[in-house]
C-alpha cells in the first residue's frame, strides 16, 4: 500500500445508502484511512473504515470495477480482505468483511454468522444478516433479526414512514418490487417487526441478480427462468433492465404487481403506458386504471404525512429522505387536480403547499418552479 501523510481528518464511515456524500469525499477518506493503517496495521477500526470508504467510493462510481484507477489508495473489497486476513485474522472485522465484500448472497455466510455472534450490536450488521436471510429464504431469521434491529433506531423513522405509505398504496396480496437499501430494509422491518401489510410480497430486484434466489422466486410466481450470463458483471443497469422486462412480459399470475417509485426510471421506460400511479407505487396493468379516487383516499385518510413538514432531531439520512419524498408529487398532483375539478380551492391549496414543502427541502429551484407551474389552476 502506498501510504503517505495527508492534511484532512479521518471520519467514521457508514454506508453511503444511509448518509450520502460526494464521491470525492469517499476517495479522500480512503486515502486518509490508508495513512492510519500505515501507522497501525493491527487496528480493526482503521481496516473497517478503510474498507467502508473504498466500498462507498465503489458504490458511488456505479460499482464499476475500474473505480480503482482514480487513486492509488483505492482497492476492491476482495483485495482489502486479503490484507485483513494477513494482518488481523479471525477477528470480527475479518469475518464480517469477508462476507460483506461478497455482496448480498449466501457466499461466506459462515463468516457473517460468526461475526454476528462476536458482535451482534455492531452498527449495520443487521442489514447484512437480513440480506443473508432473504438470499437463503430463511424468513424466520429475517423476522428475528428485524425484531432485534428495530429497537436500535438505526433506520430513519422518516424512511419507515415512507415505507409504511408505500405498503398502504397497494391492493391486497400485492407483489411489490423495490430496489436498494432505503426502500427495501425499512419495508421488511415494518412487516417483520410491526406486522404491517404482511400480505404483500416484497421483492428487491437487487436480489434477483442472485441466480438461486431468482430461480426460486420465478418458480413461486410461475415465471419462466432467465439467464443473465450474457450480461457484463459490471453492467448492473442492464441486468436490472433485463430482470424487470422479463417479469413484466412473463408474469401471468393473479396477484397485482407494483413497482416502487424508487426504481430507476429507465428500468420501466418501455412499459410506462402500463404503469399507473397508486400512491407511492406504480401499478402494472394492461388495462387502464382509474385511481384518482384511491389516491385521494390515501392522501386524506391513510397516508402518514406529518413527517413531511414536522421532523425533530438530526437525521443523518436526511438527504436521501428528501430525495425519496419527491415521489409523493405524482400522487399529490392527481389529488390536486381532483380537488380543482370539484371546486375545492382550499383543499387544492393545501396539497400544493405540501408539494412545495417537499420541493423546498431538496433545495432544487428547478423542482420548485416545476411544482409552481404544474400545481396551477387553469
């Protein structure tokens, strides 16, 4: 490792999904933690933070393997773990990162479970155990872990509010496809720890890139199997596109299908005419859906909305929360138009005010202007 002295200060690293910072910040932190390791190669804390900084840099570079070219201090997870094996073998950090570097599947699960037994309160390890449980379809372990995780308040209460509203946007026995940490783990937590909408089958498309998991889910949904071997392992977006397209074109079951609005738009761009706004989800249907009254009901009587304008205390995930809340605007526009058509000007003004509050929290003047223009009585 080319360790040299740097001017900035090291900071404890957490997943970029929980507290998003610029890509350059993670590159710099990798360099700074490399300096710490030059002074003490036996420090578990330094190794963990160096690994996490590099992983965050990798993730914010869209998981491209060539991200290491940006700096001589950046390394892929497997390379770092090999060094950890050498310097601090059989430690918690050794076992945990041996699993973590292999993603969300079942590979190195024995290392994960060993690490969990050594330090079950380590921040963030619960999500890894839940990932393993979901990958192996051990729903008993997933539920047990979520019930342990919930009291720690690790997941933003605002994300739990958002996920609650997502679940309430769905018909009975729905299938909901989600993507990434901030809409997946809170939703499973609500189901497992609080028993909210356990009738809904929540599937993360991230897990559908795991062959064994995908095959089992497709069997359950009576969908023809899909081969992803012809896709470059670096091309996650192409993989996701192929998975979503395959589901939409091959699913013939009776359970209603929804996609969370947190999915990248390009994943369903070819099917937009078959997707209809249902609260915080998009309902797939080949027949036109009339959901204006349902969206109005969600807004008036079902959604938990106070958190959009009243939240107390510091939330390290606030940036991600603000971005995710933009998804309310489609539903609110439908409700706004409904009120305008009914001549309910006061109610329409209230919906517009809430949409503007969401836009203002993003500090995006273009979005604010867009809301002003769209929520305009004509």
